C-alpha cells in the first residue's frame, strides 16, 4: 500500500499548467466508440480513472495508442464484445456511460453496477429513463449485471426530472446523436465537460444545438466521423491548486486555466477571503491572502452550498472545507446533493480544525484554526476528500501521512511531482497494510 508523507509549512511558489478535465476525458473516450474511424484526443489527464477507462474499451476490441505527452489515438473500428469486464467496470462510475455509445453503435451492452466514490446515493434512474425514452430496454440479471438492448433508437423528448444530471445528460446525448429523428433533452446539464462532449460530437458530424444551455436539441445522423479534439482545463484541479496556494500563503501562476469557467468559484472563494488575478488564460494567486470569511447582513452565519452549473461545483465543497478552517470567521457548508460528502471532516478535527458535523449534509466551521499533523495516518475516502487532506497536510505543522491514496490518483495526476514543482515537501512511500 502506498501513502503520501507531507511536511507542512512550505508556501507554494511557481508556475504550473492546468491538466485536462477528468470528467470530460471519461466521457470523450466512450464517445470514440460512436465511429469506426480514429479519434485523437489531446490534453488527456494521466490519472487512474482514465487508465481504467482505456483498459475497459481495449477489452471490447478498441485500439488505443499513446501518441506521447497527453495525446491518445482511439480507433473503435471493430468491437468484438458487448459485455464489459465486471472487474474493470466496477472500479469507476463512468463505466455506465458506455451504455449510450454501445447502444447506438451495436444495439446492446451488458455491464455491472458502476463503482466510483462513495459519497452518498447516486441513483441510475435518470440514465435508464433517458435511454428508455430513445427505445432502450433494460434487463437486470441476478448476478448483478444490467443487459441493455434496443431494436433501434428513435429520437424523443426527454426531461431530466430529478436534477440536471451531468452523466445522464451525456449518456442520453451520445445515444441520441445517431438515433432516427429529433431528440430534445430538457433540464440538461451544461458544465464545461458537457460542452466539450457536445463540441467533439459536432466535430464528428453530429447535429446538436443549444450547447451550454439547459435544452439540447439533437438531430440524428446516420454516421459519425473521426476527429481530433483538445480537452479543456479541469476546473476542479484549478480550484484545488488555488486552494493549496491560499492555505499555504504562497503565490502561483496556473497556465491554461480557462478562467472563463471559474466565475462562480471566484465568487464563492472570495467569500472565504481568497482572491486571484487573471492574465489572459492564466490565473495568478497572490501570496498571503486575506482569508477572512465574508460578513452577512444582520450577523447571520454565511452559508455556501453547491448548485448545478453555472453554480458552485459540488466537487469543490471538500476543498472549501479546508479553506474555511484557515479563514477567520464562521461558516455553514451545506452539500444537499451528497449525504456522505463531509464524513471525512473528522480527520480534520484530529488535526485541530473546529468543525461541527450537524447532519450528513451540513457542517459548521469556525476558523482560523492552526492545523497539526496527526499522530497516526489519515485515510482518504474519495477523490475530493483526499485532495482536501493533501491541502490540510500542506498547511499543517509537522509530517502528515495520508493513506488509501489510489483514491486521489483516480482524479489528480502525479500529485507528488506537480506539488513538488511548486515547492511542496511531499513524498510517495510504500507502507504495510
């Protein structure tokens, strides 16, 4: 088993380039199965979840070639299987998004329940409803597998009823691009990674209008072509790097950070006393941030909660927790989407944070609290909580050991190398079970 050892107290400094969007890559790779021609993807993050997704499609007969740096060639000219390898598919939640492309390309797929982070209930109903609206049929087998099949997909109107689900939007969208007739997806998600998917599909010959809005209109086409596409910056990683600079008091420049996607994050971080400057496509985080929680009218405790795009991303709530521990004042963080998001905060309490877990969805944080490395290792339960613990270790006094770091590897590339590049003292070691 591997772990990170982080010596805190070193302000970050220097320049780093933002990596490609994890959530875009995990949907653009399945989208390559919609054509029998090669697709070249640039700026693909070298993270564990992406490597698993490549293995899943290779097992289906897809040719995957590393072109160097962060570029890959995907050629699905001959799909030899319609059943996903259960051991691979269970490792990532995004495996279920292969159902849309496979249904469109070969008319069926067999797959297990998806894996991924355990941050609360993440039902698949909206995925199924979207595919059913287009003519998909579902059969649940006793061995825990779904068999999804169709006699032919037809365009339809579909309203995402519960929420603007990102993955349900993407899955339905990929099934609809070659379905006969027009499909309208209402209450569609519009995150940057959804826009990346739409834009790549259009480059492949799909006809999609309403990109970036809550209504997507898709006119089915007979066939898609190959293309080359560059994945946009990962605003989750950018938000994490900004948070790391702020809690350590350092100054960094993040290149190719796509600041146009950071407006709401800028507003929310500003309420925690964190500011940055924009220089073209770069973000500059100044040293020694104010780090004071914004005062509200009538003395009410400030509340921050995530919302669908263009609201504050739920995946940055864990980072906001650590920022709040290092900001003067009181705040209520409310993640109404996932009931297990804040269960990692007990680790921060061990490090000296003043946090009250009110219920599964809410925490109250009183800052500023000096953090100290705990006497024993702390364990990362999921991707974002793991990165939050890295931030805590970077600003804590002493050496913090973080275990179960494969969870962090799933979403963040080369944590040791990238943070060391900015002056952090962080090592990756092997420890006993």
